[in-house]
C-alpha cells in the first residue's frame, strides 16, 4: 500500500502570518484506514503566533483615523488595538511616527 501525505489547503493569509511572525506550527496526519468501501482519513492542524511586539493603538486624532505604537506614549485615547500595522491600515488608519509628531 502506498499513500501520498500532503499538507492541507490553507489560505495564503494564514500562511503569511505563520511564516512572517514568530510562530509554532503543528501538523498531525493520521494513518489512513479503510472500512468496507469507505476510505477514512483525518488530520489535525494548529498554528499559534507569538507576539512580543509593541502593541499598536488606533483612534481618532484631530478628526483623522490614526495608529501609533504604545511605546510612543501619545496622550490620545485608543479605540482599538492591533498586532500589526497591516491590520490597522486595512481598517482605514494611517500611521503616526513617534519622532515626527
């Protein structure tokens, strides 16, 4: 009996997050078995992203949707918290630079 083990189809965004960040990825594929005419095959996949980065805070500043790193210690009220600049930008926020603001 031969069997071809393959990785499951996973959206590109999930792969990018797993590969670009510090991550733990575990994949378990059980041995396929056959019962009568039914072929039974299962797998388990889990990924976890470790995030030690400075949190990204986002809120309205002077009427504009802006985001900044928590370590900048701006006096503005944050409405949302993001783990990446990309996520903040997707939601319409633009970055505030700690040095130039």
